[in-house]
């Protein structure tokens, strides 16, 4: 860790942009040396970032442990005192008002010694580890001195043991660390040494920078960046750890992956870079971007790019001063900027150079400008860092020799606030050394290892193969993940040489007296149903052969069904298939205009209807035929031919992305695959009874009919006029001893919500639920009503034949607190791909693509639009359907659905998946269901959460408190709505569009009317707010940040609260709920907790 903080003067000078108007510095007067002065932007970030509760909250710290063989502790203590006296910033503290101040005098430094020499080696190792851990975990109060620690652990004779340094580096940068160690070594070697005097102070430098910000060059740079900020993408959304790992104490500390390339590989990379006109920094950064892009699923994102800002021509002492001179800029990576890696690397290099020409504006100021423009917090951190370290071949030996004065490096570890991943590289002895510092717990287990391994693989590939530079997408997922998915995607199932209609015919001929359909008081046997189906089929064929069908039929041979629920509807579906046509279910409750648009798009041969529905066609030329006429005996008609596997089975219309309905055509082979797999897996047979709760125009009804008819089971039809009466469902389930239920989850929830014993389902053995979000709590609710029932989650778009993926909830492995989407059924495949059709790594969200037998014949009646929905897998060539659903693979091979691609949000520049926020809310004990979406309208969007309370109700403030330790500030909903029900579409699915249109005036916060502070705590907070805010706080529910507050003011407010109440509330909690009322609640809760602890003690 220590080795990476070393730079020569020439290297620093060359790395810094200069202008002709920069001032020459003169030392300030001695009497102002100890006056407060501003924090630099990066110091502010470090100060705020170490606050408790913030994501990535920790101090800017470096722990260094040296193995010593003859250390003189007294000499070391004297050297430390002289070092602290020499460098002002080693005596610096932060004032409550957010300024820093150098202390004129401080106590002598102490080097406490612990004697472990009498312990055996194993005990010594344990005690040394305890010492290291306690020092690393301690976060100093920057208002007090000292903030750094030095200890010695004796393990042998005098001076033998471990020297522990813990440097709090909020006030000095990497070059300063080198100066500190080199000066300390010089003072230790010669206690009488006289080091060159420092005339300039860091305070002088900071004040000069403050003046330089007002220069024309700085104004030019700020104008450039303001223009850039309008299009700057967010930080890469790398996978977050699963919630069961994230709840609890914030992860502390970092771990490091380190690897050194051979000299041969290093030389080859340098040679290629020179050949292609690339700097090593541009190459390393571009390759890093390829890896980050794959593991984030993003093509454009922004990296944190540190810069070393010592303006050496301002004063000769600048190179030898201790202080925090560093800054960072925001580096945009655009993986669509070129067709090959080389093209993208050159684009990145040009972007980097152009941005550095306008480098006087710090990254923190840019983040604040961005927050101001977007109405968000100024804590939209860029936690993924790329650090280009200078070549340390010449200067590195100075630091190494200084460290050797005390001993050898035994252990080192660094921490940086609000940084989760930092890639650094440097050249050491003509070899390329790569370090990745990774925050503990920031990512799912294994993800950082895989990313680092891929980065190293790419480096070696580019060193070995010149063709790599022209690769389109060089980064790829681990081979073991591809192999596991390939095995899962090729589970074969042998299908019989028939169709589902053929299976029905076989059942009817073998068991003609078995009941097939129960419709009110009528019970239709298989034999009777087959006779009706053949009659309908024969009459349809007769009509078509005689030219009585539509004058301009569509390319798919379909016949419409516009009938009430009942056995005639089932007979019509089977009869149409008997005629060799696909059936087209029409919604009996749809407006005539909708029906006519479906007819115009599908152009069926004819429509089977009854009663008033016979006149629904309006001006459409499609003939409407009475189903009762088709059911008349037809002994002289030849039997219909029946379908074959290559025929279309049905066409169902769904809502298209263009707003117009689209017709999906599913073939008989796909339908047979779904039915054969499902019936076989769950052993559905002639003893089962289905309830046809789903309307015919919804594709779940396909399984109700054909799953039952293929197995010889009975199907119960609901009374058409009571189809939405849940009490009617419950009576039918019990009366007919229904064993198979298949619907969207909301319908089952309605059934289970029946009062008293109405929801008792003693005969139900299988509940198949899908098509919408499935609440994990339904498992217990269903078990209470139906103890024998097996709950299966199913999924897949209409284009993949009802369902092509499923999960038995009884088989959910540990580590899941949501219901998995599952694994593909037999003969089906699932692929989760990036925007450029690369396989997404485990834990990475991508779009789901489906292949295999379940694929529909066409996804749209418009051939042009249909072609857009299918792609060839770039690796296997397999025909895939683009679902528009987002998901990710877990390492156990199960797929987790993450919502619709259309639902992905970008709030204030932060990209997030609503499903991830919803999953966290669903874990709250008082929330029955949560739906997250953007509300507030274009240009003023905030993240909103709609909450359906459980029996105990919901306290919105309590929800905020509960969330602040579980989600980053940017993912915490700002608008909470408490609802008693959710709006539904006609198919029984959640209507997200209706929720998104909800006005902000209906939030729980707004419903609590604006009021003045009401109690002593709120009055105190209002007084403190007015001390730090540019405008007075008008009420207890006013938002701190909307009144002009920022993160620095928030820190000032926290300091004032601590001075008055002797407690410091978590800053992240305030960011999540920045009102006087909510902060008062948090403080009262914190005070009560402190009192309970005191009483317990």
C-alpha cells in the first residue's frame, strides 16, 4: 500500500495543467498561521464521508505495520515530535463551522509499547492481529488531536517486534505520506539533523487556490464542465450484495488484490501502446472500462479519476509540503464510441486530455453543480475509481530506504471514504503492478475476484496477441459461468408425435364418459365434448371450403372466439383447432373499438360468437357465426383434419410497446412442450380438477383448457356473470374439489382474503402463479388455507407459450428472501445479455432473452415489427426472443427477475432498478406490498414508493428510519404513498402507469399538513437550522436541501446538535429524511436508546 504513494517533482509538474495567469505565492504573515482556513473540496468529502451511517462511510486512513529488529522507541518518539513541529498539517483539526485550523502547540507524541515476547508464536500472531484490527477500525474525531496513532508490539528482545502506524490522511495526500516517512526516517537516523526550512504553509496555498478560483481560467473551465455535466452519465451500477449480507453494521475496511505482470508482458504492452499512439494510462483506463462495463451492464458511465494538483511553479516549497493537494475529476467512459477496443481507447484518451485541459474545477464541485442542476443531494458519489500512478522507478527507492530505516513492511491496508473500488497501476522495476482496493461488503462474494481476474486475463491477452486490440468486446464472463448455463439450457424432453388436441382426442376416445367440463349445472363428458368439437371443426371447414370466410384473411389462419364463459367456449376452442386453425380469443368486456382493432390486425377467417356479440364487428368484413348454429348435428359432414405440430395453435393479443395491440402466434409444438412438461413434472392426471378462473383472452387460460384436456382432468368454468366474484370462486373450489389453480397472483390473493372459512381450500394440491410480482408472504397464507398445496412460480412472456420458466417455492435455497424466477423448463433456454448481447456475469442485471421449443411462431402481426423482436445469439447462433424483462443469474443457477426494462429509472443521474428497492421494502414487517416508480413528472422526478400496509398499518417515518441502514441515500424513496389497494389492468396485473401519475400532493409527507415546530426538540432544531441555512425554515416538514442546504451545511448542523445535545445523529439518516420533524424523532429515539443503555449499566 505504501509503495503507491510516491511521485517525483518532475512527474508531478508534468501531470498538472498550467495557465499563464497562475499567481506566484508568497508566505503569509506569521501571526495568521494559526487562524482557521477553508477545507479543500477533497477534505470536505473526506470529512463528510467518514460520517456514521453513510454508504462507504470511513476515514481516509492508511495502516502500515513494520517488522523491526532493533527499534529505539525513545529516539522514534523524539523524531515524531520534531516531525509534527515541522509540518503544520500534522497538527491540524477541523472546527465545528467546517474550517480547519493548525494548533500552535500539541502534547508530545507517545509510542505505547505492549510486550508479547513471553507468548508463543500463535498467541503473538493473534495479539498482533487484534492490535491491527483495533487500529484500523478506529475513526478519529477530527476536531481533536492526535488523529493518527503509533504503537509498538514487542515480540522478542528490546526493539524487536512490530511498529504500527495508523495515519489519518484527511489532511495530507500521497506525496505528503512520502514526505512524512522520509522526514521521519531522517530525524530518526540523526536526531540533530537540520532539514531544509519550509517558508510556505499549506494554509497559504489553500487561500491562494481560493483566489485562483475567481480567475478567468477557472471561469472558463467551469463553463466547460457545466456544459459537460448536462450529458455526463452516472457512476457504473455494479452489483450490490444481497440484502441478507447488507443489513446491519456498515462494512468497514478494504481488501486488496495485487498482481505483477512479467517484464516481458509489460514491455509488450508498452510497445503496442506506443505503436497505437496511446499512453499507458489511456490503455489501462480503457481496459478497466471494458471490465466495469460488463459487470455493470452499462455502456456509458463515469469514473472517479484522481489528479495530483501540486502547482509546483507557485513556490519552491510546494513539492516538500505536507497537505491535501489532490483532487479528482469525472472521467466519462463511452463503450459505444468505437467499434473496436482500439477505437474506444483512443476516444477515451482524447476525452481525458480535453478534460484535463480544464482541470482547475474539482470533481467535488462538479458533483455539487450536478446536484444543483438535478435537484438532488451533493452526495452522488462516484465510488468506482481509476488511479493512474506515476512511474516510480527513480523516486521509489527513497521511500523504500526510509521505511527500511525502521524495518520491513509486514502489513498495510488503506481506506477511502465513499470509494468502493479503486484500480491503481504503476511500474516497478520495469514490471506493471496492478492493485485493486475493494471495500469489504460492497459487492456480492466472488464478484471482485472475477472482475480482477478478467482484468489480468485481458492484460496478458493484449500483451500476447496484437489482434486483441481490434476485438469488438474483449471482456467476457468466467468460463465456469458459461458452462453452468449451457448445461442448464439444454435439458431435453422427448415429445410425442401429436398435438395437445390429439392428446384430447385420445383421452376422449378412451374415456368418453369421463367429465371434461363443469359449467354451472351442466357436466359435459369427454365424448360429448369431442363430438361438439368435431362438429364445429367440420362446419368451419365447410364454410371455408365454400368461400364463406373473410374476403381478405390474414397470413395466419385463425378464427375468433367471442363467447361467454362455459362449455361452449371450450368446445369452440377445440373445434377451431380441429379445423386446423388457430383460435383467437376476444375479450367479451372490451370496448367495440378495441375488438375492431384486433380484428383489423389479425384478419381472422371468421368469428364464433353468440347473442349480442354477433353484432360486435361493426364495419369489419369478418363474418360472425353463431356457435349454436355450428353445434347443430352434422352427420353428413366429413370429419375435420385436425392440426399437426407445425400448425399455429392460437393467437393472443397483448399490449404492444407502440401502444397498438400486437398479435402473438404460438405453434402446436410449443404448446405441446409446455403442457407435456408441466403435466409430467406435477403428475397431473384424470383425477385432477382445474378451475378456469382466468379469462380466455389471457394466455394463462391456455393451460386451464389444454393442461386439463391433455391429462383427462376436469375443468370448472365460472359463471360468466359472477366471474369476478371471489365468493363464487371459493364456493366452486370447495364444491367441485378443485385441485389445480392457475392465475396471476392477485387473483389468488383475492381468494385467500375471503372471510372466515370461505378461503379453506382442502383439496387444492397445486397453485401455479405468475404474470406479476409474487409476494413471498403468500407462501404462508396459502399454506394456512390449503395445507396440501404446492406453490409454483411461473414466468415468461406471451411470446414463449404461457410459461417457459418456473420455480417450486419449496425448493428455494438459503440466501433468498424473494421468490426466484426459477430455471427454464425442458427444451427451453434463458440468456441474460448486456446491451451488446454479451452474456452478463452472475449478479449483473441484463435483459432476458429466451430460446428453444417454447418460442412463438411470430410476435406481431406486422412482419416488420416481428423481425425486430428476434435476434441470433452471437455465441451460439440460437434464435432468441428479446423479452424486455430484466433479470440476473445468481451463482446457484437460479434467475432473479428485476422488473421490466421500461421500468428502469434514472433519478438525479443515479441509475437504479425499482425491483431492488421494492425487495428491501417488502422485508419491512408492516408492509404487505410495495411498488416503486418515478413520480412528480418529467423534469421534477423523484423516487416514489407506494405502500400497502399490513394489519398493523404503516408509520411512514418509521419506514424511512428502517430504510436508512439498508439502502444508499440515492435509492431511498423521497415520496411515500400509503394505499389501501393498487390499481389493476383488465388482466389483473398491476397498473404502474396509474401509480406514476399520482400527484405528489398525495404523499404521506404532504398529507401531514405543514405546521410550525411543535415541541422542544423541534424548536431547538428550527433554531439550529436557521443558523446554517441561507433561508429560514418555514415549518416542521420543510426539506433541508430544498431550502438551500448541502452536505457541508448538514455536517455543520450535526456539529451544532452534538454541542447542544451531546449526541450525533447518523448523517445518512438525516439525508434520507431531511425534515425537522423526522430529525426530531430520530434524536428522541437516539436519546431514549442512550438512556436505556445507561440504566442497564
